[in-house]
C-alpha cells in the first residue's frame, strides 16, 4: 500500500512541471500567441534539462585530443622503425 502511494506521489511530482506549462499557455485565446507561449516554455524546459558544461569536461576533451595526437605520432614512429629494421 505504501509503495502504491509513493509511486502515485512520484508520478504527480514528475508531471507537475509539464502540467504547469500547459496551464500557463492553455487559456491564451490567440492561436499564434498560444503556440509562441508553448514554444518558449519548451525551450525553457530543454535548457533546464541540458547539463551545463563544466571546466573539467573541456579539460578532459583537451587531454583526450592530446593523447590521440601522441598516439598518431607514435604510430608514425613505429611504422618508420619497422621499415628500417625488419629482421632485427
């Protein structure tokens, strides 16, 4: 019984933001204004859901790129060494 109550409460809390959007724009009479309202609110929700990039993410990206560059350079060196000394 407690599980059912907690699930229904969670469902209500999860759908509350979506219902708030619908309630705000639903009663606008002009179709163009109503659609613009829905569009603005969809953009706001998308912005809230999108995680903000952190400094560590950009740092990790630069580190990853430098590692890839080093691997490419290493492959070139290994290729040249193999061509010089095949039977060593």
